[in-house]
């Protein structure tokens, strides 16, 4: 009982400090991991070896591989080129620009993690908004919300998906079959809702067209040969992701192999390439895995699993819907990454007593993915776009986010719940 209380306090302290944003979240997570291991050693429930076993290296491998590819592609100007093309394609219509930038961000976030995607797109969005003469806030919010929504469609689209896919042994194609249809409907509904919410901010002026036509896409492309090589490797990697189960390859092996091939082919400056990789994100994940591993070793997650097992008397489809809303609500008030890490062993424990947990994995995908839209701190992508907005004349506030993010979260969770109930047999296999 004492070890469960102490480990829970450490976990709650970690989340509380992350929410307070008084220190960088990676510093908080690393300190909490060290404290958890120290408490575990002192009380005899958690050791360094157990902490190492708690780290999901498959998830880390996928993130590192994809980050390396993005690090190689970023300085070529490719992402900026496409964003500027999107601005010109909109012909200066803010509502059309919102949809195009949102769709482009979503498409990228399905194949790159959404954190990397918004880091690349947000600065260009601010530039285009300033040229047109309108506030970038609606576009930044929409990009984060639609990126979170679209990221749930694929195995590599969002960090929670990578972790769930690793735990459940889901393939890339499994996500396309089970998750993509739900995401497509949810994304379209979310885009229409955002267009309605921001209608006053997206009024068109004839001056917008003249301003956006001044943007020259050709000026953004700095290294076409390198961009072509990295895109070829990235495309090949995505094709292998589709059949990696048949080839008996792990997603981490595919991602790291693609990164290795691109590095050999491009031969960039190693220092510059490594400097563009966000190592703090990887360290954050490692530390969180260790903290949650301590909760598991202390028996806290087993107790939570027991509570959920008592709800197994519900119809399996109802249990899945309950998990969608539970994980969505928790993700909105914390962050979908630690919530996913915490719930994965809970679902695994339920499987040990005969509960069919395959549908529950998909419920967690939808809940964590869509729930992250609810608040500014619901996902890392949200925090990043808010940070970018603080450099503009119209910074994004919590009130502004709730006005758009919470309705999007509720709408997409309703759609996911309806799909889950109506097509439940599909999610059982």
C-alpha cells in the first residue's frame, strides 16, 4: 500500500509540474524518473533493470528514424515550398487557406509525427498570414487540431499510435483498415466545424489575393537534389511500412534503416543533422516510460486494471466507448502521451484474464488522439503552436483554444463512438 501511494505521488507530481510549465517538461520527466527509481530501490519494488525493461525501444526507434529523415529534408525548403504553394492555391481566401493548410498539415502528420509537422508548418503559416494581413491564430489552432485528428489514422502519425501499435502488435495496414475511415469522417466534420467557429476571422478581401500572389515558391527551395533523394527514401519507407508484418520487420527497423540509407545517400553534415533532431522529446519519452514502469511495479496499474475489469460486465462495445471517453478526458487535462503510456499496461493486464482487448486498443487510439484536442496542454503539438503564436500580435489564449478545441474533441469522440458501436465486429479482429 505504501509503495503504491509513493509511486502515485511521484507520478502525480510529474504531471503537475508538467502542467504548471514552470520547468521544461523533459527536466521534470527525467527528475521524476530518477526519483521513482530511487524510491523503488529504497523500498524494494523497482530496480534499474526493471526501469530499463520498461522503456519501449520500438517506439523510440520509430521516432528517431522519422526525425532523422525530417532533419535531412527540413533545410532543403521542401516543407516551406509546399506551404507557399498552398497559400497561392487559396487565391487569398482565408477560409480556403485554412482548409488547404489544415489538409496539408494533416497529410504530413499521417506519415510524420504531428510534433515535427507543426514545427515545420507553423512559421510558414505565420509568414503567409502576415503577408495577407490576417491573424495567424485560427490557422495555427486548426493545424494543431487537424494534425492531432489526422495523426490517429496511421501507425506513425502520432506518438500514442506508435506506442499502441508496438504493444498490440498492430501493423501499418491495420491502422489503414480500422482507423483511417473513422479519421476521414472525423477530420471532415472537424474542418467544417472550425470553418464555422472562425468565420468572423476568415473574411475575404480583394487585397488578400494581391498579397498572396507576391509569394514565390521557387525562392523557398534551397536544395532540390537532396530533397529528391530524401523523398525517395521516405516514400520507399512508407511502402515497406505497409507490408512490414509480412516481411517480419519491426516499425523501428524500417524507420532506422530508412534513416541510415538517407544518411549514406545524402552524406550531410552530421553535426547539423543531429542538431536538428529534438533529442529532448526522445529523452522525455524514455523518462516517462521509466516513471510509468514504477507505477506498474508498485501495483498501481494492476489496481486500475482491476477496476476496469469489473466494468467488463458491460457489453464489450460499451466498454470500448467508455474507454474512448475516459482516455479522451484524461488526455485533454494532461497530455495524451503519458496517459497512453499509463493505460497500455492496464489494457494488457485485462487481456491476461481473458478479456478481448483488441477493440480496447482501437478505443485508446481514438480517445488519446482526439482527446488531445480538448485543451492547450492536451498534446505536444498544441503547446508548440501556442509557443509560436506568442511571437505574433495575437497570441493564442486558453479561452480561445477551448472555444475551438473542446467542440472539436467532443464532435470527433462522438463520431468515433458511433463508428465503434455500429462497426464493432470490425474492431475485434
